[in-house]
């Protein structure tokens, strides 16, 4: 399974969105956006949602629609 940081980076690249554009929209530095995409810093759930909604203007759930979750009874 891909890491969230990889999914965010791939989405951005596939849509032709620059790190500079996202950084400007979010009021963050380009180096922070770059580090998130590389997995170089810990991405919080709040920051993930912020990037999705305010940066990419998408529902965060799109990154998890193909994940199978299995529960086990203990």
C-alpha cells in the first residue's frame, strides 16, 4: 500500500499542480510541501485534510476509496 505522502505527491503531479501553487494556497513554504511529498516530515491528519480540501479542492476520501479494511473479532 502506498504511503499517504506518495499518494498526495502523485495526485499533485498527475494534475500538473506545482508545489509552489499549493504552498501559496495554504500559506506554507515550498520546502514544507516538498518535504511532505517526500515523506521527510510527519504529516498530521489535520494537515492532510487541509492539503486535500484547501490545496487540491478534493474530498480526502478519494485517496482511500480502493483500500480494503478487514476487521477481526478478538
